[in-house]
C-alpha cells in the first residue's frame, strides 16, 4: 500500500489528538485531554495533515500560517506525532519531509518555525537550526527555524517581536 500525505478529515481528529497523548496529556484522563484538544483555539486555527496507509493513520502534523515578515512568508509546523505502535519505523521523518515538500510546492515560504520538545537532532536532519538563546521563549522546548535561501540573523533580529510563541 502506498503511504499518503493528505489533509486530515474531521472524523479523524480524535485519533490524531491521541497520537500525542503520551507526550502532552501530563497525566490528564483521556476524555479531559480530548475535550481540551477539541476546544483548543490553537488547534482550530491551523491545518492538520496525516500520513496514512489506506485507512491506517500512522502520523500527524499541523501547519500554522503566521503574519508575513515584510515580503517573507512565515509558516510553522508542530504537534508531530506517530501512533505509539508505529514509532521508530521512519514515519515521523516521512511526515516532516512531506509537510515541508507540501509547503514548498504550494506556498513556498521563506521562513518555517517549530518548537521541538525532543531536542534538535531530529529536526536538524530537515534543515532546521536552533535560534540563539535570546530568541528562545520556552524552557522545555527549543525554537528552531528553517530559512531560505539561508539563515539570516538580521531578519530574525528585525522581526524578533513577531517570533511565534509556543504553538
Ligand atoms: C517524535 C516522534 C514524532 C517520532 O516519530 P517516529 O515515527 O518514531 O519517527 P522516526 O521513526 O522517523 O524517527 C525516530 C527518531 O525520532 C527521534 N526521537 C523520537 N523520540 C524522541 C525523544 N523523546 N527525544 C529525542 N529524539 C526522539 C529519534 O531521533 C529517533 O531516531 P532513532 O530511532 O534513530 O533513535 C514520536 O516519537 C512521537 O510521536 N512522540 C510523541 C509526540 C512528540 O513528542 N512529538 C515531538 C514534538 S516536537
């Protein structure tokens, strides 16, 4: 079966939220966690995508659209998660790669942010680098950016007030 990257469907959202339950529930019961995900303004304001094999969902990811920095389009990727039983089979890497290909093909943003809860190595493989300490906004996650054609510190400094908070 061919693995497909596509927009999530409404009826898939609970399954998608549960992919990250172990990482983001912080001990909350499933129903409470789901209720908060369903009500989340952050989650509602972004686009969700899945990686699937037919009806089997493997991984999910969200894409945020932020205000442009001058002429430069700014996007964010987040909430990358793979179903527990399918982890460490490469799906996480595939969905990040697919989301980046999709973004470059459809929207061609110059700047893509993410907050990594799992250190830097996983996202460095996809061209992201950690911003300097003075731009970091959260203690438990690392703000990383992929900027094209190349990282430009003067742009980051100029627009530092527009750096997205944890999403
Ligand atoms: C992170 C996650 C999406 C990776 O998905 P996956 O399908 O297992 O990814 P892949 O098989 O492509 O790659 C696995 C790599 O993820 C990285 N990784 C996974 N969990 C990690 C963690 N807790 N800390 C650091 N790196 C981690 C490792 O580099 C690992 O490579 P390895 O197997 O060679 O050690 C998955 O572990 C998950 O859903 N975790 C819970 C949600 C979460 O924390 N998401 C990250 C948000 S920034």
